[in-house]
């Protein structure tokens, strides 16, 4: 069986060669608590075995004696898929590792290897292609939804030279519609010079980064950046604190190998700026809140203090026991929140295609096992939420919102979950 293994750069070479297998990363991973075989070092080792076989002399000569081997069947690839999709790419293993090994980055490369071998979750693969080829722009249901949105928003559209471009995606409208409209309400209230895009800027860009399709990633990033540059904003702002944020803020410039004339900010950063400049006045809300750090916004993106500054301004805020870099991942990132039967049904309804029925029995069983693992992985986060004593968990990632809401119901934790801007909108003076 011929596999297209990834080429290594100096950083990934370090991740490949310098892991000593100490297991210090294990306790940081939400899926280690589902099964110890899903420790980050174990998941990354699957790729290392293949890389040793291809790139090292010892691996070529001695094979399994030095931990070097290649899969010999499609069944083995499906076994590897189980490991590859027990990772949220939360980055906690990277923080925990004494040698600076990002096992999540190795798992991403494992997903890329499996994707090239045509072993990947159908829903995520289809959406990566749907976004990468720009098919969402001509989809009737999405076009209709977008037209209705622009009409209801009553805001500038496609305005050149605005200070802020509010980057709105398809999934923003599907999963966080209230947050989108409340963001517009806040921008108007503070007198911001902003504009909306004339079309959705991606489905949830770039989906290819989650499933392991770098070509789709480059297509999507190129398309979005090209559109942004036609409007020449100073700031591109997103309300999605998931993988959209670090990919647009940090990775896009590496993908396209150029510097941008605009900077990318999360709405929480902009809200903190408005408070510092006394542009935003909020009345006190007598509610006990806590902030869940989305892994991509926080650990991967470095945005820890801004949302706390905002919440401390108008609510009774308290942190969870594990917070900031040590925040416990909700368990839904990295596509894990998509590997649910209900998500397949919801996306089928959106696109008008019966995705679930088209899956093989093997993949359906994979989804069911993934769903069971996902619900188990949430438990630790819910213990942290309970210990905070908060009545409202505030965050900024649609997957985190959905996952924590499911966890609250499943584990009997009496809390509400909401996006930061929805709470801010309630407190506008």
C-alpha cells in the first residue's frame, strides 16, 4: 500500500524526532479520559512509525524493531482513523510537554495522510470540498439565507475603506445567528465604521485544515484574502473563536507567503478596545458568569484577558479552576462535534442531501463510537463548570457553545451557555 506521507519542515522534524515518550501530555487530553490508548503520544506515534519507515535508515532496515512500520490494509487505515479523530487539536499537550512537542500537529499530519488515502469522515470531506470549490456561493438555500440576512441587517455592505470588515461565514448564520445580529447592534451603538461582506466568506474557513486537505485550505484562504483586499479594511473581525481565528490571523500569511495590509481580531479584542476608549457603556447585570477559553482563541491564539476584561465590567465574573493556558478542552473541537448522527441530519437538512443514508455501515459504526467518546470527553469540563459556581458559561466558539450545552444537559449541570456578544447586547445602555 502506497501512502503519501507529509514532508517535514524543521518544526515538524522536531516533533518527529524529539518526543521521548514520557507521557507528560496524557492527562492534558480530553480523550485520554475516554481511553488511555488515546494519549497524545500514542496518537502521534502512529505517524512516527510511518515516518521512521520512510525517512530513517534504521527504519528501512530494521522495521518494527525500531518502531518503524507501514499499514498493510485499508482496515488498518480505518483503525488509525479512530485515533486520528480522538483529538481536538486543543494544544494542551503542547503546553504540557517538557520538550515542546505538539502532538496535535502530528495528528493533523496523520489526518492529512489518511485523507490522501481517501479515508476520512464523509461529512467533513464533503464540506471541505464544498467550501474549497466555492460551491456554497451558488447553493440556493445558502444564497437565500444570505440575501435575507443582508436585508435584515440594515448595515453597510461591501463598503471600501471601512475600518472594520465583519467577516461573516455560512456557519456564523447557521449556528450563531443571534450573535451575528447582536454584533451588528453593538458596532452601530459604538459608532464603528464597519461593513459587511457582499457574500459569505467561507462555510467555516478553512474546513480543509480540520480534515487534512491543504489544497482546499489554500483555495479558501486565497479567495477570502483576495476579497478582503478589494475592500481594504484596517481590521477584519470574526465572532468565531474556533479554528477560524488562528487560521486567518496566523496561518493565512504562511499559506500565501505574504504580509497583509489588515489585521485580524476577534470580537472580544474589539470589545475590550471599546471599553478602554469609553466607547462602550454597559449596565451591570446581576448574573454569575464564567469564561470558557476556546482552545483555538486561547491556547492557540493567545486571547485570554480581553474577554475577561469585558465580563468583569458588567457581570459577577469568576474563573473556572482550570483556566487560560490550562483550560480544559470541551472535547468538541477538531471536528469531533461534527461526528454525531444529529449533526449529519442537520447538515443534510441545510444542503438538501441525505448524507447519513449514503454512509457505509463501517463509517456509521465509526460515527457512533465517536459520538460515545465525545459525550464521555465532555464530563471533565462539566466538573470544572460546576466548581466555578457560575450560572452562565460565556464563550465564543459555536462548537464550544453546543458541546457545553449538551454536557450540561447530559451531566445535570444547571447552567446556561451563550456567546459573549449576546450578553454584551443585553447590557447596552
